[in-house]
């Protein structure tokens, strides 16, 4: 039997908070190339942290459990999160450790990028009592053993999570590539069905500019992506999608409508170099919903290849 899924309540995001340096170039450089960047920006990043910012922009009260170093970058990261309305009661500042950093190079078209990451401090203990907990790949090792201390679990499986137990997951949010790898299947509908059979109550798998597929145990659906101009960078768009998706459920939307809201938010976030600079609020996102194409049922598993 599926676990009861609360449509409101307290929300905790658990995982990475990263200091990003992002350069936009015409084309990604090759070995020993020297290229000029159109722009170089510094921004906050990290899957769980950016998802928390996106949910906060939707009007949901959120907290973030993360760890940063006792350094200038860590203070910069936390200051930006606080300014974005993310609660930091469970953010730890670790003396003698350094804040996670990434350097990203993205092409002007937004279609190619490379990312170099230096991990930050490991997360500590997990506070209990939250109705929803959302975890990324850094958060799951802490969240998994404490599963009985909170209500529903949302998982970002865009970056592969080793040892993930889908039987404890209420909202499963992989990429389609990750979903196929985890389920060992070659079609979208069969992959969704396998994830559901293994215990994932709700599954929404993203596929960048091709949108997302949605499954709640009934009819699997394809939710299209929203075309946006100018498309500056797709960096962080998946994290934005996850935060807006969970926010939509908490605000009382059904799974399809929450996924459509998330698709709009992720597209609008691509108007800026980082994942946060052009995040919409709920009113702006809703104003763009009519521009999103109609959702459509997926074809039977035997006929539909995974995109």
C-alpha cells in the first residue's frame, strides 16, 4: 500500500550547498585551448540548496540541512540562501574544513557544459519531525538510516545514489537516463513501472529539453518542456525542477499539475547563467502555464523507447 502523502506541512531539504564559478563561452574548449568567456559569475549552487531556493520562491517555508566550511565562501553561500528565504537552523559551519566549490563552463547555446566539483564537509545528523524531507546524493546517506524520523521522502537521483532503496521513497525524481540505469529497462513506461513496483509511490523523471515523464501507478504521462528565450544556461535547471515539483505537491496540486509547474520554473530559470538568477515566483510561473503544451499519455512499453 502507498504511504499517505501529505499535501502540506514542514519541509526539510538535505544535501549540498556549493559555491559556483560559472563561465559562458561560445564553445567548450579542448585540451590546451584558450577561449574568451562572455561572462563569469559567482553564485550559490548544489542540488539540495538550489531546490530549496526554488521551493521558497513558490511560497513554501523550507529549511536546509547542509554543511559548509568556516571560510568566506561558506559565509557567502549561507548569506545568499538566507536572502532567498531558506531557513538555516540546521546548517552547520565546520571549523577547519572548506566549503564545496564547483567550476562550470557552459556553451552560449546552453546545450553543452563541463563541471568540476570539489566536495565540502560531510553532513552530520538529521533533525526529525518534518512532514517532507528532500535529499540529493549527498543527503541520502544521512536521510536513509533516519527514515523513520520524518513523514515523506523525496529523492533527487540525477546524480547517481549508491544503495538507494526505492521502497522508502514517496517522490522519486531521477533523470530518464538514471531511471533506465537503475531499473535495467529500455523503455520509459517499463522503467516507470519497475520503479513503482520497487516502492516509489510517485515518479517524475526529467529529460532536459524533452520534458518529463510522470507516473503515480495509473496512466504514465509525458509533460512537455517550455521553450524559453533567451536560453542562457541550463545549469541548475534540474534542481529547480525538483524544488518546484515538491512545492507544487505541498501547495495541493496533483502530480501532473505539480510537474507542469516544475517544468515552467525550470525553463524560466534558464534565462540566467546560474540556476537561481531568474527564478520565477509562483505568480510568474502560473502566468506561463498556458504556454506549456498539453500533457499526453505515454504509449505502451513495447512501443516507446526511452528518450
